[in-house]
C-alpha cells in the first residue's frame, strides 16, 4: 500500500512554483542551461511534466520561460563567438566538434527566436481601402470639343 502524498494535486496551480523559484529558473535558462538540467538538480518538488502542465495553465509564466529560453540561446551563441575569437584550437577533432555544436545551436536559434532567423515575419501596415469621389468643379475642366475633327478612313488599297 502506497501512503505517499501527491504534492502536485494537492497544491493549487498558483502554489506549484513560487516567484523566487520562477526567477531562479528564468535566470538559469538565460545563462544557457536547459530546463531539463535545471529541474534535475532536485531543488524543486515537481517534475518536468508537471512543470509543462503548469505552463499550459499559466500563459504569463509560459511567456517568461519562453523569453528566458530565447535569451539563453543568445547567451550560447555569444559563448561560441568567444570560443571562435579567443581560443587557438590546434586539434582538428575539437574544431569539428565546435563546428557541429555551432550548427546545432544555430539551428535551434532559427527555430526558437526570430533574431537569428532567415525567414523573418515582416508586418507591413497597408491601407486596403479605395476612395472614389467625383467632383463637380467646372473651373478645372477644359473644353476640347472644338479640337475634335472627323477623320475618315481612306480607301487606299495597295
């Protein structure tokens, strides 16, 4: 017989995570850690699955976590740029490994944030209304009736 108490179901959705815990998770995500790495530290009373369920029910928190993840991708790209600028790597295997990591992070960055994406959505505000109006302003009209001449076709058959 299992007498363990399920702490997730007994707490309300607002008590699953405290504000300080959310701030800590967002800060670690911004530093480049993954959500899986953060929750594996066993500092929290909930699992990854229950956290995702919590995010579905809390759009504000979901937005914060998503923004922190985007910042984390930017942090990882900054770290890779530092590696390319300041480290002298002589081992070809290390160069290949760093190149593959760079390709993977670039791939993720394209999917997660539009900052590094090639297919950026451009919001162009256009006015799709057509305005038709008639003016009855006789002073601007030019009389061309005197300039009209009749032209008869010629019977010239060559």
